C-alpha cells in the first residue's frame, strides 16, 4: 500500500500532466480552425480540376503508347504508395488508422505479385511501417520545418514523383491520407493519382461528348499542362486534409486525456482521504488504548 506522501506526489504529478493536456487541447483547437478552413476551401478546386480533366479526356486516346500521366502505359507491375501522416504523436488513432489501410493494400498487392514502394510524408507513418515493411520505404519526407503547408510544398513533392514516373521507377501511384470530417471523425482515404482514374458515369447523353467540341490548343496540349498541375493539387489537398485531421484528432485525444486525468485525480484524492482517515483513526485508537492501560 502506498504511503500518504507517495499518494500526494502522484496526485500532484497527475495534476501537472492535466495542465499539459489542457494546454495542448487549446493549441490544437486554435490550429484546427485555420487548418479546417484551408482543407474545406481546397475541395471545390481539386474536385473541379478532376471534373475538367475527366471532361477533356472523355473519348480521348493518346496518339502513342508512350508513358503519360493520363493513361500510364501497359505496365502494371510496380506500385508507389504515398502515406500522409503526422510528424508528432499524441493524436489518438490518427496515424494508425490510415497506416492500417496501407498495410492492407500492401498485402493485397503482394498477393497479386506486384512490387510495392512506399514514400512516407511524415515521420510517424515510417515509425509504424518500419517494423514490417522497412525495405519497401524508399524515402521519408520530413515536414517538421514547415509551419503552414503551401502549394509550393506540394509541388516540390509532385515534381519529384513525376520525375520518378517518367524514369520508370513505378507504374501506378496511390496516395493514402485522412480526410477531415469532424473533430471526432477522420476518414482514411485511398486515391489513385497516376494514372488518373477516369470515372465515366453513364453515357454522354447530355451533350458532353468531346466529339461536339474543337479544342484550341489540342486536347493533348491542354492535358500536358493540366495533368502535372492536377497532380500537385491532389497532393496539396492530401496535405491540407491530413493537417486538419491531425489537429482534430489531437484536440479530441487531449480532451479525453484531460477527462481521464480528472477521474484519476478524484479517485486518488478519495483514496488519499480514506488512507489519511485510517491513519488518524489508528493513532487515536493507540492513544486511547495506551491511556486505558495506564
């Protein structure tokens, strides 16, 4: 049984921890508002860009079978998986949820006989994957020095990935990130960005067939400009969504930690008071017994 002094020290320690968790919750709440606004503002632009490329590429076939960002090529053997996680912990299940999706994808690709390469954007994703898949991780992109994500940060990453694609280092690229829904809900999302997944929803019955339009410049020239831009935009969206999800998850985790600390303080205080009362009662009994013996 711990002594009264030990209990008092433990109560003080838990109270100090609670002050830290409350402060971290307030900091996460302050960062969340800005991150959420940025993530939500990026969605219409990225979705419109995808719709535009889908519209232009509908019915379009490249003139050659050379490797391109729209259709790739006939090869389908090497997959590059990009995992977006945080640089720091203390954010609940934020990192483990999206990393679980990557592990499941790796298992399914390896069962199909594919080669898998991984790029981790954020330190925590690598920390989780290195136990089983360290040999597959070809690069870890450190984002600790970046206070606020900009489009240039996304473009630097996209330029590197596009170069790898045209150097035939991979055939398809998929990104995995947490999409922000609310403070207590982040949705693990998988998206193929190279080559782009063209979703044809039904037939072109509304007059959207490109056969009715003439493009100036040509479709190929437009796509050559838009596809690298779209690549950077999708990575930028993933970075923003991941940043907002991280702050939401951290705010929720620190709120739960603060509540747990309050419960622990109450329980320890109750146990301390009972122990102290027991010690006082024991001393009184000894005093009374000694007085009666005299």
